[in-house]
């Protein structure tokens, strides 16, 4: 988590798209969430989105999921 933006800065959040089209590449991250269909998060499509464009938070990664994500992303570079 980064610092909160100053009043004259835009607040962003990183978004990782989820897909049900599984190709079994090194860029796919498996993280089961009860509200999503079976699939993977696609690490080649990480995007930053302005917080004011988001309407509802569906979920956040738990600390063990975030740690696994960092290991996966770190291993791909």
C-alpha cells in the first residue's frame, strides 16, 4: 500500500482483470474468490484506475494471497 495522495493528486488503485479463459501461462494467477466464476487473474493486464471511477469494492486480497501474487509477479521478471 502506498501513501495516501495529497489533495492535489489523484488516488489510484491497481486492478488485475479476472478471466474464465484459462491458458495455463506463467502470467495467470489463481486466487479463488467465492463471488467469481472459476478462472484466473491475468497479470499481463494490470491497470491503474482512478478511485473516483470505482463504484463498489468487491473484495481485496488477503495477506497470504498478496504475498503469493508478489512471488508470482516477481518470478516473471
